C-alpha cells in the first residue's frame, strides 16, 4: 500500500511573480473558481499589472483584449469577485483564482460562463 502524496499548495506572492510565464502579448489566462463549491465561474486574461492590482485590492482585475484596457470584475454590475487564493499551475503559465463571488460571474447574468454543453 503506497502513501498518497499531499497536494502542494503554492500561493502567488510578490516574491514569486517572476516565475510566471506570460504569452507574447504579455498575458496569462486566469481561471476563476468559487472558493466554496469549486464551480468554475469564468476565464479571463491578466497582465502583470492587473495581477498586481488584484493582489493589492483583493478583487479580480483583468486585461480586456478587445478594449485594450483594465477592468475590475463587478465595477459596473456590482458582481464583484473577492479573491481568496491565487495559484499557478505546474508550467507556470495559467492562474487559478479562488473567489467569493457576489452575484453572477458571466456578463449574460448566469452564475458561471460555462453553462452551455457540447456533449451529454
């Protein structure tokens, strides 16, 4: 009987931001997950400045590729995401952000952006 290895918990801090791999546009995908029920709520992109702002203010802040500007989730809708933890994956090229979600995460007013199914 082999022992099950414990999960390694690594949190983003100012000291380890340099490990992250941003794409050629300076962006990194960020998957947002509900801290309580683990539901995947959305995926958006961050650059280093929006990630730093997210860490600083404790609310998700993203980079809009279409508008070429920053946006704080909930700034206009009131549906804020209060950050609980930020993790990065084994390749250092994707973030997982656990949040306490207020209201809907999706701009369509759905709880999650992932509400359409391809297969059953």
